[in-house]
C-alpha cells in the first residue's frame, strides 16, 4: 500500500523506468530495472513505454485472470490477487482487500504459481458424482469444477504440477486433468474398480489400485506411463484382497510403493525402482491392523502410516526394518495425510465415525514420536475422509464426506479456520503447486 502512487484529480501517475533485463521463468518472474546509458555515456531520459514495458506487458497479459503473488521493491509485504488487467504501465489486481493498481516499474518479482487442492466428489450409489472441485488455497475458494468419470475417488498430482490423475471407480478408468486449463484431457482404461493412485517422485509413472467388485476380485495394480498415458504393466502376483490405499516414497531401501490390502489386514511393498531386478514386483508383505484403508509416507521416507478402519488404530511401519508400531486413534480411521509443518512432521488421521482428527507426531527425533499430540473436534464436518497438506505445511485440507465441504486446518494451532463448500460426497484430496506456463 505504501508503494502505490498517490492520485491527484482521480488521475494515477505512474513513473516509468526502462527495464533493461526481463527474465520470466515458469515459476517466477524476475525483473531488473537499470538506467539506459546513451552513446556519450551519460544517462538518457526514460525510454519510451513501448520499449521498456512491451515484452513484460505481453508476458503478464498471458496471466490475465489468474492468481499471482507480487513483491514490490522496498516493501516486505507480498500482494496476492487475480490479474484483472494489464494497462500501459500498471498491473491491476483484484484481491480480498479490493482492487490494487501497481506500477510495473515497482515490481521486483511475480510468482505465477498457485497451490491448488483437487477434491474428488464421489457422489452416492443413487446419484453418482463425476466432478473434481479445484480450490485455490490462497483464497480458500473453488475456482473450477472439472468433469471426470463416474464416482471418482482418489487423486494425485504430478511433481511438476501439470497433471492430476483421478481413478473413476465405477468406470474402470483414470481421468487425466490438465492443471493449466482444469479440463480432462485423457481417459485411461485400467482394472476393475480403481480406487487410489500414487505417482513416483520423478513423475514418470502412476500406480493405481484395482479393488474389484463383489464376486469379481481384481487384486491388481495398474502402472501408467505418464508420458504416453498408457498402462505399461499390471502387477497381480502377491497383491492382497481389495487393495485400497497406496503411497510411494524414497525409503532407505530405495523407491517403494506401499499398498493397503483391506480384507487381508496387510500392506504389500512394491519395488518401484526401474533399475532394480525386482522392479514392479512385490518384495514383502507386512501384517498391520484390522481393515487397513489408507497409506501415507513421511517426506524423508523413513516411516509409513496405515489407517486401520476396523480397530481404531494406525500402524506405523519403519521402512528400514519393516517393523510395526501401533498407535490408538479415534473411531473408524479412514484417510491420513503427512507433511512437514513449521511445528515438525505431522500425520493427520481422519476418524470418520466420531468426526475427529488425530494429530500424530511423525518427527523421528521427537520425544513424542508416534504418539497422538492433539485431537481436533471443533468444526470438523460429518465423516472426514482424507487429508493433504500444502507444500509449506501451514494448512491441511480435509474433505468431509457427508457434509459436502472441506475443512481447512491451521497447523500452527491445529484448529479449523474455514470451511469450503464443494460437490456431492467429497472423498479424497490432492494438493500441489501449479505454475502458469509463459
């Protein structure tokens, strides 16, 4: 606010500087302003607007209608908003504080990335859902609704933020969402009743659990090449009955996928290292609690958390030794989300039967490691089903399956700070950083 030009007679005076160098990257725009030196070596007068701002304006105009963050020279505050218009020498942003008119010459950087949450709306047997709600986590508003297949359930975003993979359990397919346009650009046939999906750290492969239906057991994992969006392998040998949750991470033993087999009460471990002789095979099976549903792995790959819906516990697996520790949580634990927060590594467990959220300390060097350090009840919706953290670890997004909304948790206080209405029977959520391509 303090860097905006004062107005006289409702006219806005914008000082122009000649931009000598403009560097715009996919994720960040860096602008360096310097004086133009004339042939004699003396400083020239400010160069014409069409020379100084033409390239910058053109690139900024590609972002019109999109949410950005702007840093102003000499100011510590970041201004966020949606680009309303790029004028001759000014950027006009609409934000929660109103309309801001910012001189382009005062901008030191522009972050053209947004952190978005993709929430699958599964619907019911009587009214199947077929949409994904897209939430901008900066404003906690739904900015798009994407049509996918019938009864979407899982969701995973690629590491580069360009694609979201959504299994449609009653179509036997996976929809691929282009995050630049928030439209479905491909549909991939997989197995019977695909449920959840996880993507490798390099973004080259997506692993989908196929649970099968009553009388038709599938018990398989479809492996999708994300470059061609085709199934390149199907894993069947050793997969348990009703494979549900899946998580992939780099463990001390190498890249691994962990799959919860709900009926067997086990977790299958898949070697997902392409250079390994056991690539895409199950190399171990671990016994956990009753009715395991979801799986999440810590960012450092040292621990895996498994929700056991049938006995109100979470099994914590040490990925170096495959040993298990049992943590008691609330009733009917369903989804689990893990991330690094300013307070440390935390696992958020959604107890769908008593509408509570258990917060487990997942920092291995903490004295309270693998214990519940908080229980959130106030403001939790009906039947919370999943959790995903923002990259900075400051917020957690929790779909409430029977409330048709998403609760937002502040990780510093472990309190719900807002609720976002979404579609019918929201189920799972994926959060990631999405950057505009210039």
